C-alpha cells in the first residue's frame, strides 16, 4: 500500500524556478506543474496553485522538500491544509472507497492522475475556506444594514472585496481540471477510468459548484452594498455642491453689502 499526501502550502508556487534549481530529472513538466519519479518509486508533484503532493516519502523527507519549496512560494499559508489517500495496488480490480482506493494497475502515469485528483481536492478545501471567510465578513455588513440601516465600510474596501471574489473564481477556473480531464486520460482508457472514479469519490464537480454558488452569493451581496455605498457618496457629493453654491451666494451677498455701504 502507498499513501498519497497532498499539502496546500501557499497561494502559489513558482514551479519553473524550482524546476531549474532542484537538480532532479522530471518525468513530466509544463508551465503549471512538475511531476518527478525516481528509481525508489517515490513521486513528487508540484502544482502552481500552491499544492505539493507526495507518494512514497516519509514525514522527514516531506518536511525537507517542503522547506526547500518555501523560497519559491508566494503567500505561505500559516495554517496549511493536508489530505491523504491510501492507495492499494495488490488487487485484481479497481475500487473507489470514501477514504482509500484499490487499483489493478500501477505505474507513474496512474500515480500522477491519483496525485492530481488529491491535489485538486485539497485545493477545493482551501478555496471553500476562503469563500466561507469572505461570507462571514460580508454577513457582518449585511447585519449592520439590517440593524442600523447603514454600513460602516469604505468604498475602496468594497471594491477590494469584489476583486478578491473574482480572483478566487478565476484561480479555480484557470488552475483546476474541473470540467475537462487531463489530456493523458483522453487517449488511455484505464487512466480515464481512474480519473473519473476519483472525481466521483472526491465530489470534485459538486464541491466546485458549491464554491461557485457561494462566491456568486457573496458577489451579489457585495454588489448591493457597493450600490448603496455609491448612493451614499453621491448624496454626500450633492450636499457638498449645495454647500459650495450656498457659500458662494453668501460670499456674493456679503461682497455686495460691503460695496453698498
């Protein structure tokens, strides 16, 4: 039995720079991911969206490689997220269970597809956590609106909130294979079977839809708050203009009064 361990350590990893400095020949690489396999049947998978996946490594080796990765990470997470999946290879048929899988064929390509799915699962956990945090913060302003009839937030901060929501949506769409499987699975029936089975096991599409719906609700709420804030600032500007006109009229009256006397 092997164990696949995926750890979300940062917002992103510069896989290109790490690839040039690691000194180990890779089995597969692209602009967004690198997959290493050595003669000890140890596998290492780096993904640009901040996830590193291990198979066949002990905890000391995992800690060592994770430490080597830190200089190539952007926004290291203070609370890293981790997911593990036991993989049984000594079996005659494939079976996908809640917390483990059984595969009838093994090899680097199969292991990579498994590692990729575990990586996507832990990444979805991370994005779901970000969404929940945004929802909690947004709800504070919604409650202010309900109890006080107004919100205590700046126009700039609202824009930043909306930008953060859009950024999360874009990162998920750009980085994860939510709807389209990796190209390798298109030409290999067994890889496609493993990929499809793991997607169902991890509920990849369902979890994505839940996150997408949550982010859409947050965005709608923030757009409403943004409209209210714009209306408030418009009213303030109108009063400023009125006061400036009034001041000019008063100044004109005073000037004429002085000239008259």
